[in-house]
C-alpha cells in the first residue's frame, strides 16, 4: 500500500510541477523545474518502509512516477504530431506515440531510478538512526541546485528571489534535521 501511495504522490507531484512552467513568467518556469522536491518524495517513501529493499523500491516508484507525471502532457496520439498519416490505425498510433514518448523520457527515468534508490535508502537510514549524513543529504539538493545551475550554464537562471527561496527551504530542512536528530539523541 505504501508503494502505491508513493507512486501516486510522485505522479501528482510531477503533474503539479509540469503545470507550473510558463514561458511568459520565468520565476514560475524555474519553480516548476526544481528537482530538489523530488528527492524529498523519494526520501519520504524510503523513510516509510521497513526494509532497505522496499525503501529503494519505494524511492524508485516515487521518482519514476514523478517523471511520468511531469511528462504526461507529452504523451501524444495525434497522427500529425507524430509524423503519421491521418488514416493511421489506432493501435499503430498508440504504439508509435508511446514508443516515442518512452524514448523521450528514458534519460530522466534512468536519473529517477538512481535518485530513487539513493534517496529511498537515505530515507530508510534516517528512519532507523537519524543519521546526520542522511539528514543533510535531504537538505543538500535545495542548497546545491541554485549553485549547480550557475556552474552548469555560467550564470544564474531565472529571478534571483526564486533561488533564495529554494536555498531558504534547504536551510529550513537542515534546521529540521538538526532539531529532529537532537530530540531523538537527547543532545
């Protein structure tokens, strides 16, 4: 049941995030393309599981469902958009549309699988021990993502305030991790 809930939450997050990008508003566009929230979902999916195996599976289910939800709008069965004749049969149309869509999202599915395993296992580790490493790992993407974009393209993408908000979320998560860890260990 937790696996199904993780996948459903992933699909809904992906759909929500894909509904945000709007080329006319660069701030909204970049919020819709944040990847850090996806890590939180896989972390939570792993945290909810009782074993490392199911934590990894739950993290992967959540992340892959995020990708599917995010790119669902590109699943097209319009013959003209697929380069097919209007008279193309429905089965061929569905098969072609699905295969092109899967090819299009394949790189992101591969990344989602790796991130799902990693953050699912980190979530399980956090659930078992409140490890500082696992806790910092959940806050880190929010802090690193704005810097990574600057390094990747050589300048900041989108409005600066958007990135400050994301960094603030990361710092808040880090504070939560430290407080949760402290309350468990009594230090």
